C-alpha cells in the first residue's frame, strides 16, 4: 500500500466562491466535518478542531491555517502536538484546490506528510488508512450541504 499522499476529487454543483466558504469557514466546516472548529481564516492562525465530546472520549486536534486564497486554495496543517508550531515532520498538510468546472466546482483535496511524521511502518499504515476512511466519509457530505444551505459571505 502506498502511504505517501492522499488525493480525493469531488464535483460540487456550486461556484468556487461558495465551495471555498464551505471548506474554509469554521462555521461551515462543522456542518460536514468536525463537531467544532475554532480558528481565524488567516494564514498563521492557530486553533483546533474537535471530534465528538472531549469529556466522553472525543478528540481535540491542533489546526494551523497555512494558505487562504479565495476562491482557489485553502490549506492547513493538523495533527501536530498542542502548543507546537505546525511544521513538516510534526503535522499533516491538507490542501483544498478549487477549479471552475461546467456550472460547478471541482474540489481536489490533497493530504501529505504521512511519511515525514517518522512513524514506524504499522503506525504509518494505520494512520493513512484512518485518514483515507475519514476523508471518504466526510468529503461526500460537502455537496449535499452546499445544496441545502444558503452560504453567506
């Protein structure tokens, strides 16, 4: 199994402006991915995303905004230790690239940095598999959310 880079593409029947808002704004992110998201939409912003209830076994994950170029690119680093600066080797980099396509948008999600984390082979494969399963579950939720919500800028 190749565990270097995870890539997924999703077509969404909406303009890149709307899709960008949905994949970058913390208020919209929580409608299709984490249960909570706290960060500013600005390069260098540090925050966190939350899956489930942290008091009941949920998980708080460090989150650092890397690039914000509406309506084309949004990227962030995550999974780094709390309190540490997110850099290559201690975090994974997720990039959402948006391209106009017909009457909608092609969203290309790329997640890199698995090999650079220094995990032993079994941990590397488990993390890659876990992220693959996660993105395969969450990314298809974007288009239905966009279709049922009025996204405001």
